């Protein structure tokens, strides 16, 4: 660096030989102004360089923050992030697949088979005879005249409560039912409704009525099962 300065000084000395002093002073003044401009430019350039470096660091830092989290490489604003997550105002509404709990409850009400199965009845029930009987249901002994009480498979006949069994009776007069539903099938007219809080079916057989009352709660029976069971019965 010193060698360069020495060469410049020698060159300047040779260059000003024979030039009037006024011109030399003017050149010196111009040189000083040029040096000041160069220094000012260096300062500005330094500031711009620092700003550019800072901007680059910030940009790289944000990119690392966005890309380093394992998400998409293209970072977006808050709206884009919300849309990508499916929670933005323009996000597509997910298809409403049926909730498994709702589907199960729907099937249990409308599509599930009844818990009671009617099978051929091989037992004699006094003067009431039915060719079909609910599978696993046992009559309480002794079987009375005009009255049969069947216990569900989950209960013993000796422990049946007043409303726990399936009661089959032969009566002279029909009972008044609440919410009566009348259905005719194969020449028989079925009257279904409720009596004393229990689902009840009535069917006129000759001069007497067949009265069937379901257990309280009625969770295992439906109208079709009740009609089929009643249609298989006769009263002697």
C-alpha cells in the first residue's frame, strides 16, 4: 500500500511540473472534493450493504422458520394457512359422514332385527294354543285357564314381577286401549295400543278376545312380531 502511495505522489509531482500554482491549487481542491464524495459514497454503500445483509438474514430466518417445521414449502399468509387447515372462510366443508354413534342408534331403531325370534311351539297351554312362541321364553307353571305368563330368557319364572312377562289371556270383552292402531290381515283384525303403560294387542277369535300384553319397556318386540304371534293363537 505504501508503494502505491509513493508512486502516486511521484506521478503527481511529475504531472504538476510546469503547471501554474493556481491550477495546482484548483486541482488539489477538486481532489479533496472528490475524496469527500468517495468517502460519502463508501458510507452510503456500507449502510446499503448492511441493510441488504440484514434483509437477507431476516428473509432466510423466516424461510427456515416456515420450511423447517415440516409443512409445505410455500409459506402463505394467515388466510392461506387457515384454508390449508380447513378452517378458513373459503375452506371446503368436509363431507358429513355419518357419526358411528348416530349410525348405530339409527340402525338399532330402524334397521336392526328384533331381539325376539318366533319359533314353532311344541307345548300345550291349556285352552290357549299358539303354533308360534318366542324362542327361549318359558311359561310359568302351572298354566292357568285362560291365562299364560311367559318369562323372557333372562329371567326365572319364579321371580317374574307383575309387568315383567308376556301375558296371554282369553277374555270376554275387549279392553280399552290408548293410541289404538288397527290392522287387518288374512281376515283378522288386530287392535294394537297400550294399556296400563304396556303395549297390548287384541284379536277377536270367535266369541272371545285374545289379549296379549308385552313386558314393561317393550324393547324386544315390535308390531309385526306381536301380530304374527297373535295370528298363530286360538282359544278353545
